[in-house]
């Protein structure tokens, strides 16, 4: 499985999901595709503090976890975004000790926070980047070429009926960011036959 290295491009408030933030990850090399992800407010705050080099008088939760990992003689080697199911990213923290390597499931925001704390790689599978990544300049604008790539590189592996059912479920659960993405994908599939 091909892994793509990512970097944190930015964080902004989610207009469609109150109390959530959009974390944008970008390819380090290659096409410079972007991977927009929804994270919780506390993860966004931690990431923003770390990116700005601001220290807090007391350790935050992610600092505590780093202290525990360090005390146990381990280190975080990689944060791997390995699956995307119904708009939810599944992530593994890959820890290494002198003796063994461990893979722990975690939420995306927690994983990226630990990657920032350890200055380790954030990676994603090529399949996820093809299905959820978008072509966009770092300033958020899209060129005509990038718009074409956005439509070409997204394989239609899910039926419109399945997507419409997922859309209704997202609306019922007030997951409006996911609903908007599903709506756009449905319209894209219908437009391209």
C-alpha cells in the first residue's frame, strides 16, 4: 500500500458544524492535493498553540500523553490515516520501543496532535487521498486544471442510492459538513452519468 506524507496546511472554523474546525492537510510532494478533515475544538486549540509555539502553564491532555509515552521509553514514529468510512477517518498511532512496534487506534485530531508533539510523519493511503483529497492551491483557490483533476481522480465506487442514504443519515445526525460533501459527490456522479 502506497503511503503519502502530509503536512498541516491550516485550521479554520467550520461554518457548517458548530463547535468543530476544519484541519487541512496537504501532500508534501507530488500533486499537492489537500485533505480537509473535521476535528474537535480542543484538538484545534492544541494544534494552534503548538503551531504558534505557545506553551501553557500546565500540561494539556496531549502533553500528558506525550509525557506518559516518553516515560515508558517509547516514541511516536508515524500517524497513519488508514481508512475512511462514511466520512470518518480512521487513524493509527505507530509507537516504537526498543523491543517492539505498536499500532494504536486514535481519532484524527489526537493523532495529528501527537504527530506535532513528536515531529513525526503524518501519512495517508493513496486510496483515501484519491477518494477524499481535493486539488487546490495553498490559498484555497482552484484552477481549471485542478477542477478537472478533482473530477477525474474520484472513482465512482459507491452507488448514488447508497450515497443518498448516507446523506439522509448525515442530515438526521446534524452532520452538515459530511452532508454537504455527500451532496456534492451525488451531484458530481449525476452530472457525469
